[in-house]
C-alpha cells in the first residue's frame, strides 16, 4: 500500500462528507490542526500544510511566492521577488537545499525544460518592483535562461529592440512555456498581452494575441500564463490565460485560435499540466454581484475536456445545461491570491501565493 492509498483509506469518510455537504469543511476541521485541514471536492481532496517550507524569514525572506516547478531530481524550485534569494530550492519535505539569485527584483515566472538530460530554467522578471525606500517602480521586463545553479545562458531580446513592438507598446512579461522542439513562448501579461514566440536560440518567430483583433476571440486580456499542452501527442496546443476575462484560450502552436474555456468568477493564473489534468491557481474570485474581491483566491482542476472537476479552497463546481456556473471562494478562506501550483509524482500540490503576507509555499497532500 503506497502513501496516497493509505491516506485515502483513512480519510475516505471525511472526504466523502466534504464532497457531499457544502458546510462539511467547518465540521471536518473543527478540531483539526492546521496541517490537517481538508479542502477539495469530487475525489480531489487534500490535507493542507501551511508550514511546509522550513525556512527562516531572517535568512531567506520571501515577499511574494510567485511560481514553482519540479526538476528531474524531484527538487522543488521556487521563484520570488526578494533579491536576497530569488530562487529557493526545496526537497519534498520542505527542507531548503539551495538558494541563489539577486538580480530579479520582479521575479515572477518560472518554467523548466530539459535538453540532453540537463534541466534549464526560464526566469521572467516582469519589470514591476518596489525599491529599498518602498516606492513602486517599473522597467522593461526581462526573460532569462539559466542552468539550475543560476548561470545565465542567454536573455531574450526585448521586443522594442528588434522592431516587434511600437514605441507606445508596453512590455511587462509574466510567463514562458517551452515546446518539445525548444520554441519559447513569452506571455506579455502585464504589458501588451501578446504571446511572443522565439526559437530555442532566442530568435524571434511571431507574435499573436494582444488587443483589437478583427476576431475578438484572438484578443487576450491579462495574458498572465501560457503552457504547451502535449496531452494529445499528435496535436499539441498552446493554452493561454486571459485572466481579466476569467478564461483560458487555446491556440495552435502557430497562434491560430481554437477555443475559449470559461471559468466564471475565477481570475485564473497560468495553466499547469500534470497527467491528464489541467491545474491553475485562482488569484481572485468574484462575489455574487460579479465584483472582483480582494484577498480571495483558490485553485481549480480541469479534465482533458476542460471540465472543472474540483476547486480546492473554492465552492464545488456546478454545471447547468452543460455550462459552468460561477465559483466562489469557500467561506473557510484557506488561500489568498493563489498564484501558481506545482504538482509532484504523488499528486501533492504546492501552492504559491501573491500578496499574502509573505507566506511560503503551502503543501496539499492528496487523500
């Protein structure tokens, strides 16, 4: 019996009650320790460990925990925007193994790729940061390829310098994705909302998305995240976030629009593919009147048909006539501004949060 099977067998009654009763969360967790809180629905239920990361704020401070990936050795790599240590590397127990990076004051996006059995990182600095005096500042964003020790391989050209953007276009990238052939896709999510495609050497290929397209389906509105979805090996696609529209949009790898995936009430961040499922952090949710609510957020999980199966930390998904209804943050308010998720081989989820009082990653263990 493996660890997940054991946990599932010991928690099945609790998880079943949670999935069937909207008020079950508080009943289940009335006398539980923080690490034993249970969130989720429909078989996607998890215990919550907010103290997973074993680090000290005095030696390894975190401002915003933005994104996390797992390398080939099973280590968990986090990017943040504190220049004492932009990169923090953990083992699965939350012990810190390594840290580096002092040059990304707006460290935001983190993607991992493998070339010839070696892992590489794509690090995105979105350009928005707070200086030592506490003043908010901005500069053009930056996308850098490094090895796992922080050695810079190359930086992608900023679009203004290669004639891709007009002078008035803003460039504040938020995320990258790497295709099987090595092509790099950059989401300019805080800038002009284009997806910029480069080859593996950093040579520009094309851009798409943005605003004011003849077909509005091609527009992106806060193109916060992007992923190459290879679940169908014969038909890989690009899934892009349009966060202010509370949806994902699916394109071909050449930038042709395929479909829109609505997530009502969910301001979704980057899509993350693990096994047959798509996961995403939800940075805000709406209230019943449709207004974005500050200090909210949760996670969401979709199947291969883009149907929402569960939203841990949110209300259970409800479909009427095949249409997903609005999802709200659960009254328990476990998460605040879910910014990214990383899923390991045990189906545990590591949750990164933005603007959440300097919190470190939260671990969810599936039961």
